[in-house]
C-alpha cells in the first residue's frame, strides 16, 4: 500500500502596496509627471532667455511671459550693448582661456596619475592614493588665504595663471580618483597582451588606456569645465580687472548699475549657453562615463 502525498501549489506572492503603485505609475502617468516636472524646471531658464531679448522698460512693466504673445517686443539691443563693452568681451575671453586650460591640464595630468596608480608598481602606491583621496575633503575656502599670500610672493596674484593653477590643484584629486578607478576596470589580459607585443608604458597609455577611457575622460572634462566656468569665489579672490572672468565681470556690472535687469539677464544667459553647448556636445560620452562600471 502506497501513501499518496498531496502538495499544494502556492500561487504567486501577493504584490505589496508599493509595487502595485509603482506598476500603475510606470506607464503614461509617470511620463506625464516627468514632462510636467521638466517644464517646471525649465521655466526659469526660458524666462531668463526671453527677458534677455526684452527692452528694460518692458521688463519693468510686465512679466516675461507677455513677450510670448507680443514677439515685436523682442530685441537684440541688450546683447549688442553688453558685447560692445570691452570689459565684458575681455572677461569672456578670460573665461574661455581659464576654463579650457584648466580642464585640459586636469584631464591630462589626472589621466597620467590615474594610470600610474592603476597599473604601475612603485613604493607606497596605495598610501599615496589614500593621500590623494583624503584631499577630496579639503574645502576650497581653507586654502584661499594661504595661497593668496603664496601667489603674492611669487608674483601670481591677480594673474590668469594663478587662477588656472588654483583650479588645477583642486581639480586633480577628483580626477585621479575617478580615472584610477576607471582604468583599474580594464581587463588585465588586454594589458598583458599589449606588453607581450612589446608595448611600453607610454604606448600602453596612449594606444590602449586613453581610447578605452574616453567616456571617463569626457565625464571628467564636463565636470571640470562646468566647475571652473561657473566659479566666482576663486576668480573673485585671485583675479583683477585685467584677468577677471565673465562671472566676476557680471557681478561687478550688477553692483555698478544696481537695477540693470536687462544687463544681468543678458549676461547670465550668455554665461549659461556655453557650458550648455559643451554638455550637449559630449552628452553621450558623459552618460557612458557615469554608467561605467555599473553593469558587469
């Protein structure tokens, strides 16, 4: 006589309240919500753009949204006036020079140091990397006065090179940390195969590591570019009227003319459009760099 054992088949587990809500909002409702939030987030930027093309009298009388129904109010006079000032054009060129130079130096030096920490053996390598990581927590404000005195002693205070040197110094710890971790993910077999083919360290760096590190380099370049371009504190401390970038020049314009909303709106949008163009130009590489290492 055989005993029959009956087993009850359990059904799928009951979904929790959170999962049911997430499932119902994962479709069209969530997309509509995200679109609405994006429009709300973009509203100040659109308002700034429209205000930069309006006459000062119109700005004082009504809100920027009125220009959407009266396009005849829009004019480029504010841009012509602002770009006609030599102080603004010189400041714009200073911003480009400071930002591009600082970004290139940080990316190049950071890539070399990141490769060394990831693939080269030398005494105290791990402790040196710990020291670099520790520098990430040092605030910028703590170094303003000591470096101002140092730059004054060596003749770099009030000079463009002093501003560049400050940004490079404070940008390198993050650059080394980011690129070292990215380069360490390169397969060891690939590096060993290149060494077996006779590649030295320089050839490995330029022909293997740098091409594979393109997304991380682009991400670092965007971060550094945005930080330096939008900086006011460092430039206000270490620059003078001849070496001031656009952020400092606009701040001084605002203090000089008080309620000059037309100049402020035009200058602010002019200062915004360049980093936006850089971000959208390297958007694909930026996303790839941010997601690097997330999927194995």
